């Protein structure tokens, strides 16, 4: 772990009890100017460390006013409703017995920045039963037990045991008209998507074009088409994680590839995700009209 300035090596102990994020610990002493600023939080799942599979919690942390002092950063894990996860084996825990992971650093400069501060927790240390669990994590920095800064919440889903079905969920679709790509004018189809159980597999997302009355648009030149000759646009992506998200998955199709007659035509679009040719989910319909001069 590297800082803008060099720090002492970190200490991470399984079985250690990290600061409790209770009201007393959160109070800062009068006149204490130390502070920690968290930003750029993210989670990385399915990480292996010392042969244990788990997750990493990452933040950029700026630490001010802690020169020659011991900084502790601890992360706490909760269910979606705010209930703390309880430790069951005295391994990764707070002093109050909740699930936590933390590290200590001696800070050598008055103003130092961790560009990528990461903490690793094995999945089995969350002590979650079989099934899907919606969880969240929040981190906090301490100076001698006094809170000097907190991160925001980060939410995630932990799945334990059992076969998890491959699935794609489409959010609300939108369109962007009159887009130029490589000098060609066309239409963009936008969706946020969530994908589960597709780690290390190729996801195909295809959008199909229909007349409003239900008939499929027919391809004329075998450029943007399905196997049965209908108009479509497809993109493929390699999925890296068991739970993957795209805030804005985009398809582009030239207007000319819709092969529409002159005048106004009412249309609708539906997109679908595939794993090796097997459908794993569909979007809602997106409606539009297009006028060809």
C-alpha cells in the first residue's frame, strides 16, 4: 500500500479486535485537529489472499494532523437494514463482537494521502448462512480511539452455497438520437444492467427492433441482423465478477440499417442477454418513432 509520502508497514491481525464504532468512540477530543477524509470508495469481490476467498474494500484516504501518531482504519459490516453482522470465531471483530477488519499505521507526515487503502476480509468471516444476503460496509478512522473521519456506505450482495442462476437485469432504457459514429448517423440504445453468476464468461447483449404493431424489422444487407434475418444490434463483453454492473450499457445502430420506408414509422425495441446462446433476461420495451425523408 503506497502513500504520497512513505509510511511505516501496515499491521493486519486475524483475531485482533478493532475499534468499536459506538457513540463514545465517535467523539473527538476538544482541540484535536486530526482528521481523515475518505473518497473514491469501491469493492472488489472474489479476491484470493493466503488461499482464502474474500473481498477488498478500497478507499483513497487523506490523513491530516497525525504526524508520528498511530492511525487505525476499521471497516464494519451490516445487513441492509443496518443490523451489524456478529462475529462467531473471534477472528475479525470489533471490541463489541461485531464483524470488522482493520489496520494500524504510524503516520510520519502532517499531511499524507493513501491513494489506494485496501482492507481484505474472507467471505466466510461475514458468517452469513446459505442464500443471498444484501449487505453494506462503512469504514472509519481513529486516533487513539477517537473518530476522525468516516466513509460513505457501500452496498453489495453476498451469495453463499447453492447454485446461483445466471441472470441479467435491465434498468430503465433510454435512447439518444442523431448520434454520429465513424461519420455515420444513427441511434444509441442505453440501459443500466446488473449481471449475476457470469464471472469469467462472455455476455452477449442484443437489441431487437420491431414495428409498434409487433412485426420484426427485416434486414436487407446482413450487417445488423439475427440468424433468422431480422434487424438487431449486438455487443459482447467479458464479465470479470460474479456480480457485475454497467451504469450505462450502450448499443449503436446506423439509421440506414433499420431499412425503413419513407415517412414516419412507430417502432419499439427490446434487448436481451445471452450466455452461450441461452437467454438470461430481457429488458422492457422502449418505444420510439422515426421519420425517413
